[in-house]
C-alpha cells in the first residue's frame, strides 16, 4: 500500500510525503504506482518550471519514500498572491485527485492530511 500524507497549514496545502508500493500489480507493471509517480513528477516540474518557485523534494528509492514541500504555497514565504495560489492550488488538486482514486483503489492507497506549520 502507498500511504500519502499531505501537509497543510492554515488551510493551505504545501507538501506531502508518499511511502510504500501500491501492490496493485507486479513491480515494473504496476499502473497505479506509475500513475502516482507521474502525477508527483508533474507537480514538482510545474512548481519549479512553470511557476518558477523552489520546491524541496527528497526521493529515497530504497525506502520507497518521497517528500515534497513548497514554501511558495504559504503567505509567510511568498508575497505574490498569484504564485502562492498557483502552488497551493496544484497541491490541493493532487490531493483531490488522489482522494477520488480511493473509491477504486482504496485497498492499495491511503490518503490523509496533517495540519502542521512549516518546518525546516
């Protein structure tokens, strides 16, 4: 099972941590795992390139863990409202997409939200 915990501060999504293999298919042929990986990299690339914002991420393939955090989603780090809404919006969109996927893939995927302030 892949567990994904989203981080939210003041109602604003600013990051997440994914851990584990879905187990939906054989390694290398797991379409659910591939979908999650693709969406995660899309989010990282969009924040970095399209929104020209820093996104901190750590990928540990051995531990099957990825942690993503974007300061630009939070008002204490980003003064540009448009950029802040774009970054937090794509984070929220990812959360909503994964939440929708729970209906069909709930045995392989766990999605939750943890409210907490930014930490270095």
